[in-house]
């Protein structure tokens, strides 16, 4: 599943879940900037989206491995790191659990949702074979940039895309 497919599905589910939970768009979009009001409709909106994406089972268990599988390749490293940092979140209430999980994901890396990122396409040659790898880079994430720079030095060519 690529990023465009995920966005299309999210748009479809967003409308349905907003209708079901009565959460408003402004409140949902404000979570991209770290505003997570203690609002039951917002909490249940996140639960609704998780259930529609089949990322939460009927017992309220978040399917972390499945969640990791739908992350586009360019975002895998940062996405997996964020998910792994938030697997400790637990609550009997499904709405509360998904709300706390989303809040945790934001707190682990707030830049992901609000800063335009760079996808670095790296082409490497090894024993005559060409390998292409995409990496998601955040402008303020030195850790990821440092790791990616090491990989770039081993490559013959690369190009940046936005």
C-alpha cells in the first residue's frame, strides 16, 4: 500500500468516523500540532479509524505488527520507531487507548505530522547490481539524518524528491 492509497482510505474513513462520533474536523486536525483535548468524541474518533482499518481487534488490542506493515517503505524506520515507543499504552476503554496511543505517537516525534519531510532516494551499486532504497528524513531529526548520510556515502548516486 503506498502513501496515496493510505490517504484515500483515511479520507473515506475520516468522514464515516466523524459522522459516527460527532468529532469535528478542526479538533482532529489540531492533533497534528499536539492539541489533544480530553474530548470523548475525539477519543472515539481514533478508535473508529483504528477499527475501520482493522488495526484494533474486538477485544481492544492494537495490532502493532499490522500497523507496521501498512507504513510505506520510505517511512518504515521512523514509523516503526514511533510505534515501538508506544506499545506500552493500555486501557480497558478502547476510545481512551487509541487516544493515548495517538498522543504518544505525536510525543515520540511531533515533527512527523507537521513538517514537510524529505524522501531521499538512494541508488547503490553492489557487484554490478543496482539497488534503490527510499528513506524518510525529517529536517530536525539528526539521528535519522546521520544514519542516512552513512548510507549515502556508500552509494554512487542519489536524488532528493519531495
